[in-house]
C-alpha cells in the first residue's frame, strides 16, 4: 500500500523470529492463529520481508533510471533549441558530466548527443563519446548502425592520423553486409576515399578508384 511518496509494508514476526510480509488484510487473523509450526503454511500468502524490500528497491531503481533518461533527453533538446556554437558545446559538456559514469545511455540519448555535436561540427566529442560507450558493458556498438555511421563520419572529418583508416574499417563491413544498406552509408564510404585521394595531392590513385566505385 502506498501513501503519498511512502510505501507501507506490513509484517509479522513468527515464533521462530522469522519476519514475513503479507497483505494487511491478513495480518490480524494470521497473528491470532500463529503457532510454532504455522510458518510452514505462510509461503503461498506471505513473503520474507527481505525479499519484499528487494522488490521495492528494484522498482524504485527502474523508476529513477527512467526519470533520469527522460530528464537528460529533455535537457539535450532544450539545449539544441536555445544554444548554438560554443554555448551549445558548453551545455553539452555539462550534460555529458552527468552521464559519463552512469550506465543509462540509451540509444535515443546517444543519437541526440551525436546529432547535437554534429550540428556544431564538434567531431572530436563524437569520437570520444562513442569510445566511452564502447567501454560500457551495457552498450553493444555493433548493434547500433546509426551510432557507427556517425562515429565513422566524425573520424573522417576529424582526420587525425589513422582516423580515416579506422572509419573505413567500420563502414566497409556495413556496406558489404547482406542486409539492406542505406544509401548514406555508400556515400560516406565514397566520401572517405575521395578525401584520402585529395589529401594525397591526387597521388593516391587506389583511393581515387575505390571512391569512384562507391
């Protein structure tokens, strides 16, 4: 039974000093009938108090996590509506501080962060966010193609040593998969090869040919 923000947990102590939780409507009758061996019959209608506490804590944790996720999403959307440029970057950094060490990063939160960073061309933050996600046991990067796409896109734009090779390592298996592939993914592969060709002062003919084929 709940009253306001409190949950009432009725319980009884058996003659063997075991503590059970059950519905308050049963409490009076059970207390009056309690005998030394009666607790053997309590299983179907009562629950050990510690098990009841575990149930309540799980419900509270789930509700708290859901509220936190919705709060983060609302903050990201509000930031994108109110800020641009450096102001948006600062606001996103503040939001990131709240979630980096908390394993509540659902796909919708991640995508909203990635899109926000893309809007301000903060490609380094995209790369660092995805590489942070890879360290979380609850986040499987391989199952999130949209995240991988934005990761490869950011690597290509950031263009630190090895970034474009890593971007191709991500994208090539995706475009060669047997399933349906979005046209944007083919375009990104072609773009990466084109950028590699341009950066070589037009000497990397292999990248030129690969870019043309995609």
